[in-house]
C-alpha cells in the first residue's frame, strides 16, 4: 500500500502545484473606461496610472523609485524572463510587438508579408497573453516613418482586431514618432481597434495636451518615450556638432514633460515611459541614458523618483552647474585646450571628477540598438581629476567630444560634454577590437544589425524569435524566401543600413573562423553564407571577403568558414546570407553565429 499512497500523494501534490501555477498564470484584466469624456485605465477593476520607463537597467531600482511599469519594443528570448521579473517586483509590462519598417526593407503593400507578420504577432500574443504582469500590447514602434503605403493603417486595424479576438483582457496601442502630419487623424478614422495612441515625444513633450486634440486626438494617449530634446531639436554649433545639455539640465526636461503632459493631462494621458532606463550610445555617448555604463544614476532618475513617489532620494546626484572651455572650441592638432567644471554635491565628502576625450560619432542618426563606441584618447588628458583640465589634442583632424563626469560616494553622478573641432590630417579608420568568441546571433544585443536587404527584398521574411525546433535555448532565426526565382539576401551591418558610406565595423583579428549552426526546412536548400560585402570601391569597406555555399539538411549542423590568414582588421558586414531562386520557396534556420 505504501507505494500506492506515495503515488496518490505525488499526484495530489502535482495537482495542487498545477493549480497554483494556473492561478499564477491567470491574466489580470486591463480595460479602458470613459466617464464624462475622461479616460481611465483599470487593472483588476482598479484605477492604474503608468509610472514607467523603458530600458535594461535595474527593474528593482525602478520599483524602489516608485515606478510601476516597464516597456519593451519587441518579443524575444528574454520576454518571459522580463515578465516574470516584473511580476516578482510588482511591476507591469507593456509588451512591444515589433512591426516592419519601410527603411528596413519591409513592404506594407506585400499582402503575403503583412499576413506573415500578422501570424507572428498572433503567436506572440498567444504565448504571453495570460501572464499576470502583462498590461498593454504595443503594436509597432515608429513604423510610419518614411512609410507612404496606403495599406499601413488598414493593416494596423487588422492586427489590432486580431489581438482583441485572441486576447480580450488587454488593450491595444500603436506607437508613433510625434504627432505631425495626419497620423493621429488616420489612426482615429481607420483603426477603431487601436485603443490607445503611444507617442514618442522629446522636445515637444510638454505641449502634447494642447497639440494632440488639435491633431484630431480623442483616444487616450501614453507618452511611450520622453526625455531631453533630440539632436534634431537642438541647435548645432558653428562646425555642425550637437550641443548636449548636462545631465542636470536634462532632468528639467523630464520634469517638464511629466508635469505638463503626463500628470497635467488627467483623463487624456494614461501615464508614461521615460527613455532610456539604462545606457545607450545614440548621437553621443550620453545623450539619452538615465545611467552611466558603470550603473551610476543621473539626475533624471532622482527627478523620476520624486515625480513617481513624492519623495526625494536620500542621497541625490551631484549637480553640474557649468561646463565650459576657457578658449575657442576649434584648434590645430597637437595644441592644448583648457576646460573647467563647476559642480556640487549635498554630501560633504569630496566628489570624484573624471575627464575623457572621445572621437565624435560619424552620424547623429544612429538609433535602434545604439551606435558603437568611438575611440578614446586617455593620453590627451593632462592631470585628470581636477575641476580644471588641460587637453592635448590628438594628431589627427576631426570632431572630438570632451566629457566630464562627477561621481559622489552614493552611486550618483553628473555628466556633461563639449564638442571640439581639430584641424589636422585625416585619421586612419580604426575599428574597435572585438574579443572572441564574438557573437553575431545568439546573445542579448547585436554588434551587427541585419539591415542590408538585397535582391528581391519583398520576398524575404526573417523571424529572430522563432520557436520551431531551435538548436539551443528557446529561439532561433527563421528565414523565408517566398519566391520561386530571382534572388535575395541579408547582410548584418555596422552601422545599420550602411554600404560603405560611414565608418564602423569591428576588428576581429583574434578570430580564425566564423561558425554557425543551420538547417533547412526540408533539406537540400542551397545557401551562400559569409562575411564581407563592401568592396574597395567604397571609402569605408570590409577588410576582407569570404563565403561558402552549403547544401542544408533538415537537421541542425554546424558549419565553419576558415578565416586564417585573412585581414580582419575592419569587418563592417559581419555576416550575410544569400540564395538564388530554387523553383520553390525556401525556408531555413540559423543559430549561434559567432567568430571564434
């Protein structure tokens, strides 16, 4: 009898555990309610106002600061982990469902591609719809930019209607870049199943409550990104460099937008997500980040804590009141310039001051996952650590940026930057040195972006979160080429969308091979895979080209491209695939692409 008793007990335990898991996985209903023309978001029938941010810094700190929600831009291998962590911390998640951009090769007039995208979204909604941390579905992010298709908004309505059918427990939102032209009116006219309009707004954030109704807005809105003015909203200096505000001044913009357009628009605004809860190189090394790379928080985090919780931090960040050069901001190579900083801290302990000179980014337009770090010149800083510094300019001409960071003893910091133009000979292009193994596909963050669509781009569809028999982990990359003829391919690029017109790439000289795992859907698929797509005719080219053609099997197999004795000092096209028409559509899968 004892074994039977144990078995029954075990089954009972499994039943109880299963019931507990089912309860934990039960969705928390979220709904919109309009009373006398005023909108309110309800979660579990209780009013819920979003105090959130988007980014990868500590979610525990966000909760400690009084935040209650995070935003993602797409689903991937870490989505479930993010939802689970948010649930443990008492946070909710607006889950982003990434949609194709015209600038990235997606064609909203291609009915087949749009339907495949709809099915991808449907799978994601089915996978996560019952998670208790889920708050809102965000359909796309700024996919209307440079998109002139008349089919865009009808396709968005089809997506939103499908989401409502699959998941009646959570609202839908689409996210747009500001509210210019007719996009707000078009969404209202053509997308009745879009419940909320998400607005990414920077310099124009404070005026949204006045501008949104004039644009035709009656649906509630959420400010899905806000922060300091973008580079496009700030005046450039005499030599075309962006003039960046100090982190102390940037905090004022977070406060202004929140006070006037978030808390100051009750019944219209349902909350907001500050950008970016982390560190990201975009325009400069520090333009949008609420933290530094060492996780030190900046003044805007203190501001958000006060706005969210009503309480100021016990140990606020240092204040940078002035940062300036003592002379001109243009000089000849090798000359010495001087700069000074005025900063203070509430704590009597002395602050730590650090000066850094970096080469300026080649373009202020690099967005998405962010730009690559530019070279630094520690030897240029004479007697670092003081409030006044001398900088011996590099021997090559170009635009550089002098950064000053002030740290206190409590994890807080202030930072500012000054652009400097140096007259001198052009510097040789030097790519950042990569450590091996250098992962192209299969890790968080991507050094190269799959943005170089080639050939018949409308026939190409890639799903980086495919769960169809992945080699390792939860996902792999699925590639569909939907035509019988012609050809197509995609290059992983640094920077994104570049074919040799801008500096970028990585020095992977430590590698001897490029390895990857691949399989075909049926077996017999012929695919060319390799590295290097930009020839010597371009100013910024790949330092080598190498490829191999493989015939895939229907089971996973690892392949290796020999790179010994190759010049790998500047690889801009870190990986590519291409194929010719094979009489029928082709589907294949990739995983764990890396230099070794």
